[in-house]
């Protein structure tokens, strides 16, 4: 293996680590609640504190890497994640565990966007689709195998092991990453634009935090709505500031480029399908009495489908072209959620949920690497940092908005079919928007 391939293994391995952690902790909630005497609200913060902290640094991580060096920021995030995992494993109070989860989320944010940029720098443009296929497949595999691995660890060794198991992976990633990851010259002279960083961090934290907490704490809460409205106003202020600045923190005008817009809408739709589909399927099977281990076993063939589809993405993109393949991948995304809303799902939940996830997995595996590579390849070198931030933002918006919407519909209607079909309609709207909005040339701010 050459240096680039070993570097990709490090980056893909950390993607697997981060995504596995998301689902392993869910399996451990019951035992840790009993051990630490945690309330339901505190359990919610164990789950959502990770996501909210990750989102809070989402748009800042790539510019930090550009200023201080992507390798340095990535390894700093890996160290933070390892320290926080150790804190979580040794936590004897729920507040300590929540603090550990927040620190894990901050570390994850410092790894994700720089990790994508490092992947892009390791490989030439024509090789990036295959590289991102490996990166995406590792993340998908981690999300799908997390319940199975977590179920085994919690059943045999206890809930603390869902954090302890991270430590050897972090140590190996640090040792290898220090040697093989590329060290790019950092731009110390470029300002971080702290006002924009503050607006984006607070705006995304408040608005997405409200969306994540809304279904759990009731949408009737005035605090939820105050946080949501305040966050959205700060996000609007951030967008307006970026469009006025000569050197913005994030080049939002990249949206004007048709290939970039198509890629971002594709990534947004992909995570609605990925996270929303798993959310509905796991919730339904859990209510049918399926154990975490049984649910994890059902997700294993789904993970295999995502992996196989991602491996087929690069050769199909060379044969069909990336834009047609992205449009084609929307079909299984829509069909998968549509199957979750089919009447037969009530009578045969295991069969229908498994089939629906695998159908959606075809689209997810095809779309993620192709759309990510297209977003990078459509931008000039000096805008790759913005490309990384926009790609990660599209993914997390799809995850947060998608799950919040499906959860809200489930809570109000108590019907899986309405929730699933609404998700399919939202993905269809993304496809329609991509085809109807005209493309423009990239204009300079000023």
C-alpha cells in the first residue's frame, strides 16, 4: 500500500469510529440510566449533546484547518475524542458523562471537515470518487454495525465499554496519522473572521439544538421556540455577512454553480434517507419487541448493501457521468422511504423494514461518494475549504431536519406511513429543486 492509501485508511477508520459511536451509545442508554440514576432529559443530552456540539464547530473546523493546517486540526480532534472517551468510560455522574459527550462532539467536528479536505489532498480529482466511496462506506458501516457491536459490548461487558473501545482506535489513528497524513502549509495571514464564526456557531447550535430537543421536550415549550427563532435569525445574519464580505468564512456563492448545488442537495437528501429511514425502522422494530441485538443483525445486510453500492459508485460515475448518476440515485432513496410507509409494513415489519433499508441503501451508497467528489471537483483549489464546510453542512442539515420532521410527524399522528411518505416527498422536492433552479457562474463578493 502506498502512503495515500494508508492515509485513507486512517481517515476512513476515524469516520467508522465516529459513526459507530453515534449508535452504540443509543444501545447503552438503558443500563447507564440505571447505573447513573439519570432522568429522561439527561439521557436526551447524552445523545443530543454530542450532535449539538459537533454542529457548533461545523463551519469553523474547515477554516481552522486552513489557518493552522488540516493535519494538525484533525489530530487535535482525534486527541479530544480520545480524552472524552476516557472521561465517558470513567464517569460516575451523569453530568460528567454529558460533559464527555459534548467534548466528543467538539473533537468529531474538528476531524470531519479537515478529514474530507485531507482525503481530497491525498488523491487527484479523477481518484476522489473512489476515495470518498471508501470514506462514506466506512461511515455507513459504522452507523449500521453500531447497534450490533454496542449490543454485544453492553450485554457482555457493560455500558462503559462503548467508550473504552474507542481508545485503541484513537491511539492507532494518532500513531499512523502522524506519519502518513499530508502536512499542508497553513495560511497564518488569513483572518478567521471571528464575527462570522460566532454567528455560525451560535446560530447552528441554537436552531439545530432546538430541532433536536423539540420532539423530546414538546414543541409547546416557549424556550424551544425562542432558541429556534434566535438561532434562525443568527443564521440569516451569518448568510448576509458572508455575501457582503470580500473574504468570507464560507463562500456561499458556490451554490450558484450547478454541479455544487446538485451535490449539496444530493447529500442533503441522502442523509434524510439514511438517518430518517433508520430512525423509523429502528423505532418500529423496537416497539414490536425486537432486541437491540436483533435490530443490529437486521442492519448488517443493509450495511453490506451500502458498502457494495459505494464500491460501484466510481466505475458507474466514469461510465454514466456524475450528474446523471446522482439523479438516478434519488429513485431508490424515495422508494426506500415509500416502502416504510407501505400498508404491508404493519403486518410484516421485519421483512418490510429490512427491504426498505436495503433499497434506500443502494441510493445512499451510490450518491454519497459521487456527490462529495463532484462538490470538490467543481470548485477551484482556494475554495476547497468552503466545499468541505458546505458538504458537511448539507449532511448534518439532512440528518437533523429530516429526523426532527419525521419525529414530529410521528409524535402528532402516531402513524409510520405518514412520516415515511413525508420523508420521501421531501427527497423528491430536493430532486425537483436541483432540476429547476438555473445555474450561474461563480461571482466574486464585493
